[in-house]
C-alpha cells in the first residue's frame, strides 16, 4: 500500500510538471549561411506543450543592412483560421510587427506558425523575436511560453568588386603612366602619318610633274 501511494504521488507530480511545460517558439534553422542576393526562408516553429489556439509575435527584428524581408505566410500549426494577421514588414527599420494566428481548433502538438522569406544583402545578423512582445493563448487565456533561439544569418559576398584595402606600389603606378603615354604617342604618330599620306603629291588629283600640266 505504501509503494502504491508513492507511485501515485510520483505520477501526479510528473503529470503536473509535464502540464506546466512552456509552449516554445524557435527559429528554424537556427543558423544559415547564404550568398549575397539569395532568397531564403526562416520558419517560426511552435511546440505546443499546452492546449493552444492562438500564437502572436508582436515584434521581430534584424539588421536592415544585412537582410530584406520579402514576405510572411502561414505555416501548418493550426488546421483552420479565425484570424490571421501576417504582420507589418518594415525594411527601413528591419522589423515585422503584430503577427497573429488564431484558430477555432486547438493543438498541443508541434507545427510551423509562420514562414518568413528574406533576401540577403551583406554581413551578419540575428533574426530575433522580442522577448517582451510575443505570446500564446487558449480561448483568450495567456499561457506559459518561451523562446528557444534566434536565427543567425551569415551572408557571403556582397562587398565591392573594387577592394579599398589594396596598396599599389609606386613602381606599378609609374608603369601604368608609361603605358598610357606610349599609347597616346603611338596614336598621335599614326594620325600624323595618315595625314601626310593623304596629302602626298599625285594623290586626290594633284599633278605629280610640271609636264603633266603643260603637256
């Protein structure tokens, strides 16, 4: 009887711990490397360890100089939609504000809340859900939630094709000037030679000998 009582108490405590687990939101993938100019997707993935029918992220941020957000679309977290606000994208500030998905049907499983499509510029940045501006709920009642990670994006390329940190030796500069001078002088000589050739006696109707005039 003693052991049965202990076992029951253990199960009750374990059940309470499981039911008290947070619903988590994470970025997938947590790290990504892309080429400059490339478009790519980042998913907001929800693990609903409670019964949930609403998820919201009021503020997502990134470095505007590194990424441009092209679109936001729904994932497959809920099977239906009562409310869907895809959020306001502001690429001048690097933000998405007020994204909400509410459903009539609840879930306590895992699924994608939203898919964000970005275009890479140059540099490195984190795509971050503001820890003070997100939530999950069931029938309007706020539930425990936590953020597992951000998404770190590294962009390869995107720098100027003319590097500014290359030091040119003085001798190399002199060589370039010399080559330019040779080209200019050669062009002048060719033009002068062609002009002399055009005005040569006997050409363009100019008589070559005195006798040609008087017979």
